[in-house]
C-alpha cells in the first residue's frame, strides 16, 4: 500500500507525541522508499542505510515542524536528500564552482538511444558518473529540483548547476550510446 497523507495522519500525530510504536510504524511505511532515495546519492548501500536512518532520526526530532502543507513522504524525502548531501559534503566531496564565462548552452536535442535500455539501466549509468554530475543529474532529472534549489543545497552557483547538468547529460548520452552499441555486438 502506498503511503498517503490522510491515511497516516493519526500515526504522524502520535509521532509528534513521541510514541515509539507509531514511529516504528511510520519508519516501516517509508524506509524502503527512503533507502532508494539515499542510495541514489550515496553509492554504498550500507552507508545509504546509515544516512536514511539518520534522516529518520532528524525527521522524528523535528516532526513538530511538519504542518501537512505537503505529503509527509515528500517532506521526509527532502530530509533524506539533504542528509545524503550532507554526508557527501562531510566526506570532502568537491563541487568546484565554474566561472560564469565558461558556461554556455549547447543544443543537445539528439537523445535517440536504443529502446531496449531500461530506466534502471539509465539510473545505473547516472550512478556511475563523477559525483558532481551524478548529484546534479539525480536532483534535476530524478528528484525534480530546479537549478536554484540545487545551487542552494550543494552550495554552488546556478550556472555551475546548469553546466554540471549539461556536461552530465553529455556524458550520460555518450555512455548510453556506447552501452547500446556494445549490446548489439
């Protein structure tokens, strides 16, 4: 069953009163989905589990700030993403800022690849890119963040975000075409 805001509101209310049983219920409802989110950012599954659990601890600590303005899953997902990025920053991930003059928009409209490449294959290819490209592609393409939000979260400029997105897309496209080519021969 997919978690919904209305169905789980009583559990959330009990969590606000520090009910351990309700916290465990909420954890069980969302842990698999949040592990997938954390694993998109943190490649090592065991570290992703730690990050996800730390995010739940933070969510329960600040659950009073949840006001039903968005679905609980979306609120929790944002905490997991921020926790994942904090982990990467803490472990000295370098997100080098690019000078504005280097930034230029390239028209990358030719995205035709073999139709036998699955979504999982595309996500796996994204996960194999350099961290700076992987993070921006994941946040932009998979999570729906805009460049302003990415810039704020990663502490880079919007132009750097755009450049990493363009370069990451270019690398992704090349690798997908190579994968497609290799699969045929």
